[in-house]
């Protein structure tokens, strides 16, 4: 997570890992990912999930699952 977080930032990490995993890593490493990593790293756009979440416009709705899968599929088609 440390290596990947430097490249992509904490927002894509939140999409890749679930909450429990992030809490476990934070506890083991003694860090808070929001304080330790930038919001977006230089390679953030390489994450397809993050790219879709930013195109939707509301990152936290995408993370929490409030956006239905049909909307995400439509967004993926537009991006492709």
C-alpha cells in the first residue's frame, strides 16, 4: 500500500481496498492515508475505477455504492 499510495494517491486506494483493509494497514504502519499520501498521485488516472468515479462527478457516492451499476456501465461505455 505504501508503494502504490505514492503513485496513485489516497482516493484511488479507497476504491481499491475496503475500509477494513485500510484501517488494518493504517494501524500496522501507524499512519493515516489521508495525511500520508496526496489526494491524487501522478499515476491516479491509470486506475479505471478512479477515472470512472471522477467522470461521474461525486467521488464519495461512487465509493459508497450509492450509484447504481447501470449508471456505472453507461459511464464505462462513454469513457471507452
